[in-house]
């Protein structure tokens, strides 16, 4: 799964990855938050590529791999 953006994307609520890996390819510049996830991420792994900002908020108990 690939989430790619050149502007802000906000997800409110949980994300169940179903055993897959979610890659955030954040193309936003500087201090702009390209992706904001407010909710639990479960059942998979996450990868952040590029130099943009991914912000995880809320009560999150994510324990799998983060690259």
C-alpha cells in the first residue's frame, strides 16, 4: 500500500493494515505536515520515505516495524 501526496492528507480513525505494509511517500516541503494520522494503526508495518513530515497523534499502541 502506498500513500503519496504533495499536499496534506488527514486520517481520523483507525487503520487496519491487514498484514500489509503502508508506505508514506511524503512530498511536502519544509515544516509542512504531509500526512496526519489520528488513530490506531494495527496489523502491519509502516515505512516513511522522503524527507516530509508524517505526524501520528492520539492514543496509539503501534508495536510493529517502523522504517
